[in-house]
C-alpha cells in the first residue's frame, strides 16, 4: 500500500534538514543568519546584546545602547578626558535622559510629548557644548564638544 502524496510532503518538511539562512542552521551558517536580539551574541546591526538581562542599564530592548549610556560614553571618552564639562551641558543631558526614561514608562500620547521635550534638551546640550568650545575663553575642547554633540544627535535620531 502506498502512502498518500500529502503525507510524504509532510514527512519531507518535518524530517528535512534546516535550510540555510534560518536561525536553526546557525552552526553551518556564518554571515547569512538574521540577528536575534537578546540571544547574548552581538550580531550585525546590534549595538549591544545582553542576552535578555533586565536592568543592566546600557542595552535597550532592541539591542541599541540606551541614551544614558550613549551620552555617558561621550562624556567619558578620550576627547573629554581631564575636562570639566560645563554644568549647563550636563544639566541638559540629564534632563533629556530623565525625560527618555519617563517616556518609556508612559502612555503613548504622553511618551511622544516627553520625547519631543527630550529632543529639545539634547539640541540645547549640543548648542551649549559648541558655545563652550568656541567662546573667547573656551571651557571645553572642540573634540569634546564634537563628541558630546554627536552623541546627543545620535540619541535624538533614535527617539
């Protein structure tokens, strides 16, 4: 007795080895696999991957660095080493970080409003850093102002 053709097709699909490009074939696949955020492996397109740990502070749910970490890294960068960041710049960055954190815990409408305010605070921080570097008596190096400005711009673009 011969098996119906639809049963043979089901058997082939179930018993067939995984196709290249699927997550299941990661052992034999090098660059063709899609990334899976939260698997603990830094894949192309991910800025970080903490393996799904909650509360580490730096890796967000979409495998992007959090605003707080991105801005903190700029302030701690080699370009800003040994410099005192003007209080006006740090205050604006802190305001933006807090607004972004609040937006993550708010309803959609309120979150949009908070993120709009955060973008404004980031823009003001960029401007203050640029002014601190270009004043008659600069209080910040041009490299540090650029690092802070670039970080603020990246964070604002991701909001």
